[in-house]
C-alpha cells in the first residue's frame, strides 16, 4: 500500500471519529448537540444520535445522555415524531434521551 493511500485513509478515519460535545463529569452527564440544516437532515441526525447512544453506553462517565438539536430554520420535518421515535429506544444500556 502506498504512503499516499495510507494518508488518505488516515484523513477519512479522522473525519469519522466522533468526539463528545459536553461532559459534566461529576454528574456523569453527556450533552450531545446537533445542528439541523438543509445539508444535515433529520434522518442523518437520527442515525448519528443512535450511534452516539451505542458509543456512550460503554463510556464510564456517561449515566445520562442529553441531546439538544438546534433547528432555527425549522428543517426538521416532524420534530415531535422524531423525538417520539428516539425516545422509544431511550433505555439502551446506561444512556437516556432528554429533549
């Protein structure tokens, strides 16, 4: 494998790596934020939040996962339905949804 190809793979992997938005360590609360836009659909946000739940389920400092979606331009097609869909999977391991 060429060095150029390895470098490209490293950049792709780094872009897919996620980070915690906010950690209130003493309270064991993680706050995950999302920004809804024309380029960041509710389907993508939903997938990301489900992935976040799986990731935080194993995190030793996360007993509560609180999610905040900022949608100033009202891009979410059905925010209440979206919340209800995600809340139905709220008790996966340690993570809980808060909207």
